[in-house]
């Protein structure tokens, strides 16, 4: 039970770190995308006198901006997806905290192996609620984000437990 609990606890902490990093990166991409759309759409509309001589360029810019807006959900995350990532991070933070509490209770002998097992699976059952949302919100696993999340997770466990996550 001890190793199973530790393994799940480290995985939950990794998920907290990963989802947080992933959401931050996606939020940054969305910000850049929105700024780009604003610049190009403003340039297309506000520069009407400039485009008066070559209206095809203005039409192309406006059409391109409209097309990018339509395919945005397939290119980068939307605000709705970012909210879902934030809820996922909140879930994993609470999930980790519940596992950590159980870990300390188990290590201190305040709960028996059987009690710990029941509590563990009760906590684990809560993960079912968010499972489908996670796969929808997390579109990819960029290697740089994975590596950074692993490092943050290892650093956390070194500091909090004087050991590595795995």
C-alpha cells in the first residue's frame, strides 16, 4: 500500500505541475493570437485609405483574419478550454492534498493498511469525474513541458520529503 500511495501521490503532483505549465503556455499563445488578430484586422479596416489603391490586399487581410478566427479552436486553445485546464489543475491540487494527508496518516500509523486502502480508493474514485475533461483539454504533451514538470515535481519532493518523486 505504501508504494502504491507514494506512486499515486507523485503522479498527482506531476499532474499539478504539468497542467499548470501547459495552461500558462496555451494562455500565452492565445494572447499572441488575439494580439495578432487585432493588429491585422485593425490594419485591414483602419488603413482603408492606404488600401484604396490596392483593395485586394485589404480584402485578403480581412478574409485571412476571419478564416483564422474560424479555425482558431483547431489551432490553439480557446478561453473555454483554458477554464477547463484551470479546473483540472484545481482538481489535481485537491487530489494531491487528499493523497498527501492519507500518506501522512498512514506513515504515522493513524490508519491501518485496510483503512488506508479504503480511503485511497475513495479518493481515486474522484478522478473518474474529470477523466474525460482532461483528455479533451490536454491536446498534446510537449517534451519541454513534460521535462520542466518533472523537474518541478522532483524539486518539490526533494524539498518537502527529502527525496525524488521516482
